[in-house]
């Protein structure tokens, strides 16, 4: 089994928790009238899994207990990394890599966690009419190869190569949920076509954050927040009706440009084109969010942010809406709410020349669109 080096940093009293990039939580000091005995605990694990930072913050009374809650999250985050990894093997774990490696050969017996993730991914495939599709692993594998090459070349001040439409179309023929057989009774997954593979990059971290949050909520936690690589899940409501405040980054890289607020516990996820990208030979930016219609990186937005209760859903929705118009995205949000009963809100940031006919506001060089229910939940920073 791969050994993960966990680096932990503990802070008490007045520090705030933040991930490696947006969205980030903006903390307000608790109202001293009712929370003067609460301590603020923050901790981070830099190599718990998913090639990202796992962060945790809690207000409570017992530092040892809060550390235990942090440890629960680290252990689960590492476990979900092992289950959902498509690149590495782990001793005693039949993960997604094992499923992909056995495509066209045999069914693989897996743990329930894997089946539950796949079922959730299929739900969002159906809700989005295929706009969210984890069976596109072959196409994403092509882009992963070119992106790695491009990033390395960019570091040498060189431009990166771009896959041809022919190469992408060939890979795109290798997809489809009709090629994936899930036997819940036997707990097996079988990809019947050897060229098909699964890639859960658009759901895995958010799903892990939600499961961690649910596990910690079983304890006597006062209130806290989980940040699994920018997939933020808040736990319980803050005292005195203080809102959770989560920043949405300026795509130009300058701090947050607006704040989402929620009085109740919620999840907050942002997908952006300013992460995991390279500059191609045509001087265009090629990021990691691929439009299933064009098979190239989506060009609608710089970022899409989602606020909804379930972190796994927020992760799926932010990825899905990135390749849809605002109107199409709102329809997906509506279907999700009708299916689950959970409200879901969105904020889209795009260039002004790509502004769509929808509720929104110009800010700096951007047009920011948002769902109607976000009207009184956004704090606009001065431009």
C-alpha cells in the first residue's frame, strides 16, 4: 500500500482556514455573548489524498476532541482517495483503476463506497442529459497526456501540443453507461468494452467531503467546516445566526471578488479555468474541464460556483454547468431540486463579451451571472 505522509499544523484561537485556492471560507469572530468559551481549531493535511490539501476548522470546547474530528476526516479522505484513484494500485483495495484495467475481461468486486459513487455519477448523467459523464475516461486520458506535456513545456517557455479532432473523436467512441454493468447484489462492476474507462475527477473530492461531513456530524461537533481541495462542506449552523461566508476568486488571481453567504449549513464548490491549464501552440489556454459536445475545454466561463447542501452534488453541478449556457444550467439545477428536494444555486463568471441574457452584473472586465435566489446572498467587493 502506498504510504502517505501526513503533515499536520494546528492553530488555536484566531486563525482562519483556507484551501490552496478559491473558494475559501472567510471567517467572522463568533459573537462573544454566547460563544466566548468556544475555541477555534484549524488543521491541515498536505498529503492525505487526491493530490490536494485537506483542511478542517471547528469551533468547540475540547481541543483533543476537535483533533479527533480532524483525524476522522484525514483517514476517510485517504480511504476515498484509494477507492477512486484511476492511476495507482493499493494493497487490499479494488479501486477504479482495477475496474478500468479489467475492462472487457472480468467483473471486479468492490466496496460499497465505489458503487455508491458510481450511482451518484449516473444520477447526474441522467439529470444533465449526458453533460456530466464519467465514462469519458478515454477522452480525458488524451487531454491528461497533452496537458502534462504542455505544462512541462510552458515551464521551459515553450508552447504545448494540442490533440487533433481525429484523436479525440476516436477516444470519444469509447464511452457510454451502456458499457458499464453494476451488480449491487454481488457488489461488482464490469466495463464490457475494453476501450472504455471511468474518470471521476468531477465528483470524487466533493463526494469525499460530503461523506466526511456526514461522519463528523455523527459526533458531538459544535460547528465546523471541511475543505477537501476547495470542496467546502460546512457542518451545522453558526451561533447567533452568523452566516457562513465563502469567497469566489477573481479569475485574474487577485483574492476574492465576491462572497457567498449562507445562514444554514451548506456546500460550496467552484470549478475554474485558472487551474490545471497550459498554453497551446495557438497561444490559447487549455484547461481541464472538457466540453462533452466539442471534446475541447469549455470556453463559456472562467468559473462556476455552486451552493447546495450535498458536496458531491455541488462538485458534479459545477463541472456540468461549465459546459452549458446559463439557461441550460438553470434547467439542470431545477431538475436536481425536483429529484432530491435540495435547493441548488449558482454563480457564473465570464468575460463581458460573452455575457448572456440573464440576471447578472458587470464587475471589472467580467460579467457575473447568478440564480435569482442568490440575489440577497452575495456580497460584492469593490472593483
